[in-house]
């Protein structure tokens, strides 16, 4: 079981701030594919991965990063300065 957190417009599209997901995904990209296949709102949120950033256990990482031992995955848009 892994905690998945959604921020900003990702949260708005999916309609949840967080959820626990039972997954067999080996990487973040595998997890995204599992989520996309759930229903249309997930497919919409993850349609363009170049518009997303991901963190595993609060460490910024890439979509090919392994999930081995991860407790939390967070998806959010790129942060802008200001």
C-alpha cells in the first residue's frame, strides 16, 4: 500500500487530495499507467507527464524512479518562481 498525493490542478482533475493505492508497480511510470487505466479523470490528470513533477517520500525524482520501499508518491505541476 502506498500513499499517493495530488496537488494543484492534478488534485482538481482527480477530485482527491490523497488516497492509498494497492499497487504492484515497479516504477513511478508503472504507477501512472495503473492510475490512468482506472477511469477518465485519472487519464486526464496524467495525459501530459511533461506538465508534471513527482516526488517519492518528499524527494523530487523522475518517472523512471523505482518505487521499492516507497511510502508516499506526490504528483504536482512544476513550481514557478515568484
